[in-house]
C-alpha cells in the first residue's frame, strides 16, 4: 500500500506553514505516537465507503472485527509495535525508507524523485549563466554554514520545533544501487566530510573543491573562476552519457553498477560523485516552446532531463540534491526522497534564493582571488558490457519520457485568500475541488492521498492523508444533481472541507491509517508470520491503488513541485497556492487511455469556479 504510495514522490512536501527561528536550547522533540489499532482501522473503514460496494465493505468490516478480537493477531501485533517503539527513535522512519524507497525497483526520475520548478532566471548569456550558478553554490554553502553553526537551524510549526535531522543528511549523501535493495551512503556523518561538489556539463562530470585549506568556503568570485575553467574544458563532443545509467530501473542499474565499478578509474570517479556535497547540472538550452507550453515543458525537462539526447545524461539521479541551472534560464532542484522530504527541501531553497537575490553590496566581503587548483575532470572507461547497459538505459528512459504527460497552469481567478475569507481551510478546499473535478471526468471517486510531514516528531518523515471520504462523495454528487438547493450544496461542501481537516489532524497526531497498515505488514514480515486477512482482500487493493497522488506547496517562494503518477492509470497533482492565484502541476501517463492531464486540469478549473460561484450565490456581497 505504502510502496504504491511513494514509488514515490510525493512529494513529497508538507502542508505546513513554517516560520524559521534560531535559538540556543531547542526542547526535545516528542516521539511519534504508537497508533491505536481500533481507532485507525475505524478510519480505514470510513475511507473505504466511497470506493467499494456495500458488500465489499461489510466483508472488510468482518475481517477487521476478527483481527481486533481479544487474543487475536491484532493484539499481538500491537504488543510487538510497542516493543519496537521502545527500542527505536522512530518506529516508522526506517521501515518507510526501506520498504517504500530502497526496495522499490522503479526508476528514480518520474517514479520517485520530485522536481522543484523555480522561476526562470533572466541572465542574457552564458556569462550570466555561470555567474548565477556560482552564486547558487555560494548560497547552498551559506545554508550549510548556518546548519553547522553552534546556533544551528531550527523551525517552529504551531509553536513546536520540527526535526532538523534531514538537513544533516542532505550534504555528501548518495543512494547506491543494488540488485535487490539500494542503500543510502551518508558521507557527511564521517570524520572526513565532503569538501567538493560535482558539476555536470555536456555529459561530463567535474569535481570542484569549494573550501580552502583553512576550512573557509570559496568566495563567489573564486567559484565563478572555477566554472569558467570547467566550461572551457567541457565542449560538446560525442561523450558517452554515463549519467543515463542512474535513470534506469534500480535492479538493472544495480547490475550495471557492479560492472562499472570493477574498473579502478570508474570506481574512483563514481566515488567522487557519491562523496560530493551535492550536484550542480549546467544544462544546455532545451527546445523552444510556445509561451503556453513553456511551464509544462520546463517541468518535464526538470523532472527527467528531456531524454537521452537532451539533458538526461547531465544527471546523477542517485545524489540526494541535484540543482539544475540551464543556459535558457531554467532553474530548479531534483531530490531523492529516500533521504529528503519536501518540507525541509523547500526551507533550504528559500534560504538559497534569498541569498541569490541579495545585491552585490550586501554580499560578505570578498577576499582576493588566489590561484586555485583547477576542477578535476572525472573520467570513465567504457568496456562493451557497460556500453550495452548505457544503450539499454537510454531506450528505457526515452520510453518513459515519451509516455509522461504533464500539464502545468496558473489558475488566476482566486487563491487561498478566498476560502480563508469564508472560514474554509485552503488546503482542504483544494482537495475537495480536485475530488469534484475527478468525479466529473470519471464518474466516480478514487483512492486519493495527500503527502504530509510528520517532522513535529523525532525523526519524523512523510505520511499521507486519505482524501476521499463519504462527505466528499456526498458533496460531489450534490453538485451534479439539479434538484439540490444551493444552500444544501454549500452545507455539504463545508462538511467535506471540515472532514478533510479532521482526517489531516488525525495523521498529524500520529494516528495514520497508512502508517498503521505498513507497520502491520512489516511486523509480520520481520517475525515470519502470515499477513492478516484484511491486508489481502480486494478492499485493501482498491484503497492502496492511488489513482490520485496529491500535495501542496505552502511556501512564500514562487515554485511548484512536479512528479509522475504512482500507478499507470493515475494522476499526480501538486498545488502551489498564493494569495490570489493557484499554480497547479498535473501529470498522467499517455499509455493509459483513461487518463489525460489536460482534461483533468480543465475539469479541476471548472470545479474551482463552480465552488466559488456556489459560495457567492449563498453569501452575496462576501467576495
């Protein structure tokens, strides 16, 4: 269930409004609560009501009753979970990382690693391109310096601290592929922490040291000089796009990886990439598109690089952080969810963009530019077997690129200010609008989840909220019924919005349906016992087939996150609301004739306008 959830993205990202504050003595974070089985399974049954027939629901109810009977399997698994919680920092985090990410064999681009799309930069030529890239590197190093300072970096949400652990895993970390399971290499935790970054240009990789011998970071001008040297020594030739290997299915890449690193030179080059603080991808200009298609094509370019003949070979998707800066002004970040969640990533990006927006006069004083060793070019040997692996990866990637359908748009009619004025939570309001849009397009509701952060708990990571509910079904059906009065429809809308808020609060309190069901599964696997019958019936299969995977960016930055659907016949939808407009990114797969990203986008916009009209009809003069 959860593996399907985040074969993953999702964004990835939290529906959390975060205020940054720094202080000296942060209070210890609470541990993630142990879920109450009977309570969370009641919520599970409730989430099934709009998705399965009455007979299937009754059958699942019987399975839940049998599971929860005194002395039954549920009681024993609850005891085991309490025992695990006593001996671990967080009973869920390691399981989630292992099962959802590291044992998932789907490719990282589209299927797992989200992309953050930032506003287009306005430099005019390659000189401005490199100048901005140097400033971006400096901004990331400035964030790391703040993180490593005695004061550290702390965040408050609802007056409580958020767990900062992810930040310490951002830098110097990398995923390593395996034929059965990946693993995460956390070099930043070693005594010999990383002092260099990897820069990719024209399918070629370079190591740039970004710290002086005394530990101070290079100045922006020094980094710029290094990038100038790199550009002069990375002309476009018939270079083999070795980075494409990281786009392949994980077990295929794992086999290719074993072959690749048998060669000593290759092993050293891969080691340098893996140990670098992060990767910077200096992309070539992508194909020109009309203004109408620009945002959608940019999202696709950022997500997967455009294919084997575009910028996909200019990536190393195993790295936790890959900043992308294109010659045409495209700018963004790709991150690996095995190590990083969106809430922390967006906080870091906000710091970096604030740094990049400073006037030169506000920058720290620059020391005189000293002669630095030039960037180290990383070379590879390509025996016939590795060349075959690269060709195979290129073919698979191009199939994936051609299959992905992305539609990004800005909805200008209103933003989060409108629902707020009517005491409706903006996030819940958008989720109900999406339910209405999907219902009109497909004639039913589907299993829908929304990514949410549990960083309020020690080592807390991502979890999900079930968005489809009996209340949302009743509302969307009323909107299609001309015999229902407007006041009744508005009452049902308010109930649906409040119901979603209640379900969200339940997950924020650590009582997650999905977290509980994953825990049951992992406990059974670890103890070698059969899975409960409730995890084997058809209702569970329906509820875990996430046809709508959704999330929301709640950040003052102008950005949106994009990612691919979780299932072949599904969609992904990310909202980035501002006060007066909403940016939305919708994706689907062309291989499925039932789904279409543009059609859902249009249906969603119509739903938003109709919900606004309903409110104003019942509350005239309250625009």
